[in-house]
C-alpha cells in the first residue's frame, strides 16, 4: 500500500521541526500487550510525554508545535516501533525531552 509506504518513509527523512508537546494516544489493551509501550509509559514523566487512553485507538504519537495547541502538527502510528526508535524520535523532535541512555 503506497500510503503506508509513504508514512513509513517519513521517519527516515530528517526534519528540522521541533515540537513542544507529545501525546501518546492508545487503547489500554495495547499498553498491556507491548513491552515497548509498557516501558515508555513507565517513563512518561522523564520523557515529558502525556498519555491519553481512548477505546479502540491504535498507538499513535501526536506531536504539537505548542503546549496549548488542540490539534497535533504531526501524528505517527507507533505500533511497530521498538524502544530505541521511540526514545530516539522523542530526543530528536521533542524540545523538552530528557535525553535517556538505554
């Protein structure tokens, strides 16, 4: 599917965009089935990541230009991301993310 390929390819493209707020939106079922999501949610405070639970929602990371924005500037499906990918992405694109070492 071309749209899936294009969405996937976006992660590889370097962007100068820096965001000031990140929200992980997902159904609670996903937060219990994925070790990566369990680990990320446990570190939400140190990552400056907000968590929003919504029934039926696959895991999406919403990135906001400003703290008070209502709509995200960018959203990414993070279902297949591993821990390192998640941390690298936040460290690269979230202005107030704490740099974590594995």
